[in-house]
C-alpha cells in the first residue's frame, strides 16, 4: 500500500499542471464520497457537511462561508459530473499549454472559478426567475474553470481545427460559440445556476485572452497568492547540518562560484525584463519560439 501511495505521489509531482489538477479533483471527490458513506453507515446527519464546500447563492450564506468561493471549483459528487469535467480539463488544458505556461493555466483555473461564482451569486439574486430559491441553490464543480481555459484557447487560436467524435473537424471558435450558446439556452432549465457559472467562466477566458494580447496577464496576481498558500503548508523538518570553516583557498573558489551565480542570475533577469517589455509593447504573439521557451522556463523557476 505504501509503495502504491509513493508511486501516486511521484506521478503527481512529475505530472503537468493539468494532471495535478485532475489528481486534486479526483482525490477530493473520493474523500467526500467516503465521508458521506461513513456518515450513512453510522446514521450521522450529513446535511451540514456539504455546505462547508459548496458555494451558496444568497449573500448572507456567502459571507458566513467565504472560502466556498474557492472550494466549490474542486468539488464533485456525481461520477459522471466529475468524469466529463476532467475530460474537458484534460482536453482544453493540453491545448492551453501549447501556447501558455503552467502558471497561467493554474491562475486562469482559479480566475475562471471566481468569475463563475460571481455570476452565480449575482444573477441568482437579481433574476426574477431565481427569486425565492436562493436558500436551496448551491454551486459545485470545475465547469466554469474548465470553460475559461477553453474560451481562452479559442480566442487566442480561433481558426485552430480539432477533431471531435461524431462532429468531425471543427474550428475552436465554433466550438466555443456552441458551448456558450448551449449555456445561454439552458438558463431557463433546472440547472440555471450552473449555466450562469459557465458563462462567468467563459467571460474570464475571453477577458484573459484579450488582455494578454494587450500585454497584461490577468493571472499574474493569482499565482503569488497561491504560492503564499503553499508556503503555509507544513513541511518536513530539516536535518541539522554543521559546517566547517573553509580554508582560504576554498574561500576564494566559493567567492568565484558565487560571482558566477550572481552574473548568471542578472543575465536571466535582464532577458526576462526584455521579454516582458516586448509583450507589453507588441503582445505575446510577437515573441519568437526561443523567447516563448525562455518565458516558459523562467515561469517554472
């Protein structure tokens, strides 16, 4: 069992950001289902449990559970709901990484979810057709986040053709239009709240793509927050190491190595500044393949 877990952790660490997000969603799904199963076996009332993770639609409940604006985008209870969301995440995420970097994907996943949650809460409280049901409507699932990735790719590469089962070859811009139209037509259905969230995610992807063409990366503010959150997680206690004072000759060698390291760091910083300036002036598309590769490498450091 330990070797299986170690293998799973290793695959997670070595996987792309897309695979890691899929692992997280599937892991949370299994934990929630097992918890609800245990509640049922011991006849424990579970009505209080899921509202801790799903996003409510009325403002007072959101103020009482503000973390659900973030947690809902990782929560699934239905197996088919999870399967199709992860299938689209794998599909759109793979295409997204062809033209954008992993940090932008993670940032847009969160940004799309936040836009989706905002649309869900805003229009559930404003539209007359949703009046009186705010206390019973909750939002969960990665659909808004995934749609944000899909719309961003479609905006950036609208004429890129893909093959879809039973539909044949289809340009990304037409696939995006079909998905948005289906959500608009579903606004009067049983899952109107979910459709509202999808449209919010679609808007996030559209705004991201448009802003990036102008040299502004809307996901830039998300990643530092995620980095701080990760840094708050407990880490393994470091082993205590005792250092010996180096000899004078060794000190000279170390100083030389330190100087080379500082020179290399300054060179990388200058290259990064030049690339970012070029994006601001001419947009991401103006970068050469080598510059895109360097930008991708810098983002992973």
